[in-house]
């Protein structure tokens, strides 16, 4: 069965962005504070991380066969310039196919009939590999729909004091997780993985 | 120099209590989900944790010479029945000495002239040992006053979706920490320690 996971870089006090949906200069330092280079599908974007984080990113990239993202993230990143840095197809959950884009492309597929259809579509694309879900709002919906298998947190030693929580407004709380099943210490980040405990 | 630390059990999404100031049945499971008994100064309260958590609690208890707590925590616990479970003197930050209590006792000292005076007093009591600060509101004030050296988080694999953040309303965010300087995996909890990065 294709595994569905989500992950985010999170401050120690639980925020994946500050209150203005920014603060990434504090959260994403670990992508640039080391000396091991990891190229991405975007020629302008190369990660420079600790060796431990580089290996962590490499494994994640290898495992991932497709992504499911919300329309906001797609718009915010301008469709990642045409191809996601992880170099995998991205299923975008949206109400309408954005102007200038095909409904079905090699890099992006726009699904307009809801989160479950988007996950199904991404699973079909991913095959034996995993489906990754970003960002927090979509991940929360997937978790609420009972479709999420794992939560990955890149925990950063900074306190933001206020901001956007990873699972804001979660309707089925409390949700019990199991783990961490993995703990990888990078430079200025701790990579943690948890399994969602399934009911029944 | 006497080290000042704070610590809390926190959900993976950053909450030290749910929105009703409860939820402890989810957060505090790790105090009762193992088979290593750790007695406390309260004969009715014995922790039953994993061996790793028991060792973690033992070390913390040995290191701690005094506590600083807010009046709300003191009231909520009814002064821990007269003696804190860690069996150390507790400095209570309050506007007024509560009725029925001495200003200066062996178990409790009530300080009415602010957080810095309370920390000074606790340091004098603790001597070579550490001062621990609880709960979140007081810890936030101590951090804002530049008096906090370490933050300890007992990270629990549960998502509460909403609740009371550890450092709610932090006025000096972002605060950079260093670490984790310690990672101890218990059963249903990960004990993490961070140093507060001092300015200048």
C-alpha cells in the first residue's frame, strides 16, 4: 500500500510559519547552514546542509513518488517555476484549474473533486513510492480524512512565540501518534518521524 | 553561576495544555506507562516510567535546588499538599501572600516584588544546583527578562490541535536556542534539552 506522509519544518514552539505566514529565515536555516551540497530540480536552488540532513533529504526524495499540495502553496511558489524541486509530479487540490495550466501535465495534475480524489490520484502516480502532503492545511484535511500514515517534523531550535501551527484547527484531536520512529540530528534541526495510530 | 532552566511536557504540535487548561491525560501518559517506579515527596504520587525516563527524572531531581512557580500553578495544585513532589523549596511569584501561609517557610517562599527578585531568591536557595521555573507564563517572563539558560521539552507524540503554547505571547521572539544538547527517548516521550543563545 502506498504510504501517505506529511512533513514540515517547525519551530520548537510548534509553528510552521510566523503569524504573517513568514519567518522562514528562522525556520529554514538548516537548508543552508552546512557544507554538503544537495542539488534540486531547480537549478537556482541547492541545499547546503549537514551531512546528516543531506542524507535525510536524499532518502526522503528517493522514497517520494508524488506530492499533494494545496492551491495556496502552488500559488505562493508560482508552481515552483514549472517543476517541484523534488522532481516528482505534484497533485494540486484546487477548485479551478489555474489559468494557463493544463489539467493534466507531467509536472502538475489539478484535481477539483476533493482531497480523497487527490490522494487516490497521487497514489496511482507514486506506485510503490510514498505520497507526500504539503502544507499544513492540506495535511490537516488528509489527517482528518483518515488517510495520513506518517508525520515528519524537522524541529528547529527557535521560539517564534506566535504563528501558524502545523495542524491548525484539527477537528479530530487528540490524535495519537507512535514514535519517533526515526531521530536524525542535523545542524540546527532534529528530523523526527511519527506514525499515525490507526483507530480500531 | 546557578543555572536557570524551565521544562514542560508538550504535545508534538506545541501545546502544554489543551484549550481548557486540561488535556493532561494525553500529555502526562509517560509518567505512568512504564514499570520503573520513582517515588516522589508526595506519598500518593509515584511515577511509573520507562527506565530511560526514570533516569532522566532522577538526574533532573538531583540537579534541581529550588523552583520558581507562578501563583496560578501554586493554587491549582493546592501548594502540592504542602511540599513539592521534587522535595525542594518553591519560590512562588505572587502579588499577595496567600491566606494561611507564612511568607517564608521551608517548603514555600512567597515573593511579591517581581520575577527578578524571585529568581535571585531561588538562586540563593539553590546554591550550586539549578533553579527550575514552572509553568509557561512564568517561564516566558523569565525568558523575556534574559534570565533563562535552558529550555527542556518532554515531547509527546500526540496532536492536540489547539491549546496553551509553552511560550504564549512571547514578546522577544524570535528566540534562538542551541541544541538539542540532550535527546533521551522514553516510552511515549522524547526528552529534549536546549540552551538559550545569549545576545552579544
